[in-house]
C-alpha cells in the first residue's frame, strides 16, 4: 500500500467519523488539506493497517484531524489533515434528490461495514454498543 493510499485510508476513516457524528448530514466529504504527513514504510500485502483518527477541530464546514496508521506498534503514516463537507443542492437546488440518494447509499454501506468489521464483531462478542471511534474498521491492503 503506497503512501497516497495510506493517506486516503485516513481520509476515509475521518469521513466515516464525521458521517456518524453528524448523522449523515452531508452527501460529499473531501480532503481539503494534508499537513505534516510522514510515512514509515509501505504496507505489504496481507498486513493490516490499524487506523486511528482524532478530531482536533470541528466547525460547520470543516473538520481537522490528527491521524495515524499503525502495524504492530510501528507507525506507517501519521499527520494532520482537514476534511470539508457540503451537499450538492447548495450550489444547485435541483440536485436535492441526488444528495438524498448518495446519503441513502452511504448509510447502507456504513451498516455493512459496521457488521463486517473486526472491531464490530469484537464489540458484539463483548456485548457492548459500538461507538463512532470503535466503528472505524482497519484498512487491509490485501
């Protein structure tokens, strides 16, 4: 897994955390800025990158994160990044139905990811509710 995909994995983890936190209020969440991104090594096929993202600032349009990807206590990627979010209908009201369709698809995908994630299965075995932070599944490059 090259560095650009590790950054994308952190971006996706952050986007899912925003969606969960804001009850899927926006159809589009994209990377706005990446700062101080440092890479340790490539992730070889078959190895599992555990992602950890933390919100450092949450505004009405942008959310800043600190994140890292770790394998067996070795940091493979870390840094700060900012995601921005919006709905398509904000620029074109005719796209309201498209926003609704995108959000519906994302909700379905999230439900599937939560059921299939290693963390979700562990939490279910332990009989605990899944929190937004625990719901973030690790990225597996294989």
